[in-house]
DNA sequence: GTACCATTTCAATAGGCGTTGAAAATCTTC
DNA sequence: GAAGATTTTCAACGCCTATTGAAATGGTAC
């Protein structure tokens, strides 16, 4: 009898500390479990990549049971897709950057990239981690970069060796993303956007327009 | 009785097909299990990264039991460390590249990088995969890049904003490595070394010596 | 040739993973 | 306020993981 009372009062009087076990059943309205899971997923996938991240770990960070991942997203993969789903259309941004004065196209491209990545840091971080750790994801990303970016640029700017040029641009942008968002390499990580644009735009412009003389 | 004979002949007459079960005990000398494990580990870690790669998978590719990983390397982590252990001293290469005519230092740096990565493709691929999927590995790599590369360069070349300049160089080299070795982005993946040097060396040279006018 | 040692496979261990179903608790609707 | 639907936790499942110890086998030294 005393045992039952003790356990009951334990449950009822426990404050909301980190080790506290939640009561079962539907939570009071106002707490959005789905949103909490999405936010936690973005963080954890960004830190660890898809494979290393665990459903249990994400749920714990969200302060929620792991079974909620299945209830709201149908599973781990569904949660990942929902978390990285871009809230904007990248192709529109790319089109806007490409059209316009060809002499300053590099500046627009790098500005679009850094602005987008700075705003959705965790999202792109999660994408990068997933790409680097997963062969099929890398292939998907490579095909996207090639068709949605490289081909578009080469169609617009009429130069020789178009694919070599744009893959060089891609390498600089990927490296910038790795250094600034994944490796947190200072001072590049904290440099303001205009400094980054001023330093890297000439590189892209050269890759796009310079004469290529050596064989290859 | 017939059963026993059948099973015996099975074991004795089975050719060395893929599904064949090996006999126990010490193998005939000449086959180097340790080396086979190292080679397989380099491949699999390069393809999947440390966490996703499995001891069983590596052992299977090496044609050996998973327990051999513990016997020879003490465990999964030991095998990884043994596999990525560089057979050359990177600091010596970096020193050699940095010393010499400052006007062509960029050319030497990029040549050393591409030559080394081309030769040890799987090794660097494994490193990259591990970095991208693991926070502490990323921190280790960042500190190495900073202390062994950036600080060395800034000490040798006397310019302002030395750390920003060298982190920009690092971003281009990292991006080149990702594109050429991890993402397999054509035509950069297959471009010959001299083409890569000719295209990227001016970028590094500019990052190292150009005037930086904008604020940051 | 026999005892010993190094090498290898097999079987079993404990632990983590994603996922599932039932029970509990709240909200909504009538 | 009672009935039903929705949300949540708990407990358990099956699977896969790295690791370990015992048994088996080939080589080696005497």
C-alpha cells in the first residue's frame, strides 16, 4: 500500500527535469511534437549524417518517444526527407543568377550560394554529411549538380570546354561549403558574405571565361 | 553412415567457389590475411565511411573470418587507423612545396596535392568519408589543416590576412578533392594533372597574394 | 614424429538499431 | 458527461553489430 502511494506521488510531483519519465497519453495541446522532431532531426542529421544518426537519439533530443518518428513520418527515411526538404526552389535561384550581365555572373552565383547556405545552415550541413557518407546519395547529388546547374550554365554561356569549366566552379563551391559549414574552418566560417564574394567571385569568373591553353 | 561419407566428400571435393565454406585452422603459408584485410578495409571504408562499414563486410571481401580483425588489429578502430595510416610524411611534402620561388608556390602546392591524392585515392577517400560523417574527426582534420598547413604557409609567406588567404586555398583544395575523389565529378575526375594544375594554380596564387580591399 | 605454437573458423555473447502493437491519457464531439 | 478519435509512452520484437572464447588445423622445433 505504501509502495503504491509512494510511486503515485513520485509520478505526480516530479518536476519536468531531464531524467523525468513522462506520463502516458496525449500531451496538452500547444506542444508540437512533429515540429520538435523536425528541428531535432535537422540538427542530428547535420551532425552525424543519415546512417550514424539514430531515431532514438533524435527523439531524445526532441524530448519525445522514438515511436513518434514512425507515427508522424512513417520511419527514419521519411523523417530525413521531411527534414531536408527545401523550403525554396533552388532552380529559380540558379536561373536568376545565370541570367543577366555575363561579366558579373560569377558574383551572382557565389552570392546566391552563400546567402542560401548561411540561411539554411543545418539543412545543407545534413545534405553534405549524407552525400559524403553514402554512395547513392553522392550519385544523386552529382547528377543534380550536373543537370540542374552545369548544363544550365553551359547552355547560357557559350564557351569551349564548358563542362570542365563548370565542374571547376562546382569544386570551389563545394569546397567553400565544406570549409564554411562542415569543417567550421576559421576565419572562412565567420567571414561576412561580401568578403567571401569579393574573394571567390574572380575565381569562378576565371574558370568560366579564361583561355584554356594546356592539353587535357 | 552414408550421411557421414556424403558430408565428408562434400567438404573435400568442394572447389573454392564463393559459397564454399573454408576448412578450419591455419592456412597454407603464403596467403597474407593481414594484408588482405588492410586492402579490403581501405576499399570499404572509402566506399562507406567508418560507421557504415562493417567488420563482417570487410572480412567477407577479404575472404576471411570477421574474428581476424580482432586478432590482427584489436578491433574495428585499430583496423581503420592501420588502413588510413599514410605511407608518406605529409609535412615533408608541404615543406618542399612551400619553400622555393614564392611566385610559383601555388603551382607546387596544387601539384603535390593532386599527385598524392591520385596515388592514394582510396586512402584519402576513406579519410574524407570519415570526416564528413563524424564531428570529432572533422575537428581533428580542421586542427591538422590549421596547424600543419595554414600556420606553416603563413609563417613562410609574409602577407596580411594570412589566415583568411590560406583558408581560401584550403577550401579550393578540399573542393577539388571532393569533386575528383568522392563525388567522381566528370570531367574533373579524369582530367590529367597538368590541366588541373594549370586551371587551379592561378586561383591559389591569387588567394595568397592578391590585394584584399573589402571589409571583413 | 611428437609436442607446441600460430592461425583460422565457428558459435555464442551482449548490446544497439528501427520498428511495431497495445495500453494509457488527453482532446473533441455530441 | 459519455463515446470515440488522436496522441503518447512502454515493452517487446527481430535483426544486425562488434567482440570473444573454444575448437580445429597447419606449420615448426626438437
